C-alpha cells in the first residue's frame, strides 16, 4: 500500500476501535500512512451526535457519499439461500 494514497477504514464501531488502533497494529502499517476512520451511514445515525460529525463519510474530506456497508443491503437476498447453507456445517 502506498502511504500517500491514504486509507479510509469503515467499521460499525470505528469511534471505539480507532482509540487504540495505532497502539495495537500501527507498527504493521506503512510509515506515513494517513488513516481516516468512518462508520457506515446505516449505523452512524444510531451513535451519539458527535460520532455523526466525526465519523460519517459525508463529513470526511475526499470520501464522498459512501454508504460503507454492502452486506446489510444484501441480507434480504442472502436470507433466501440460508436454508440450503445450513447443511454445509460440520454438525450436518
């Protein structure tokens, strides 16, 4: 990864996850990497008001209007295949 490119990290609880992120895995990241943390639009409205302005992609420069959560939008379609997937477990 090119450090000049930067990284926008989406996570449902990025407000809490970002607190100790650099201490935990910062030594594994490229030197000079500029990181922004974001919460997807589906979840950010359930957080505190200050999380909205700090972690919504709508307020992060150069991020644009990004939903950040593709799996939630696919759940309705994925629910139709779950009965077939049940037999793919070790218990079966």
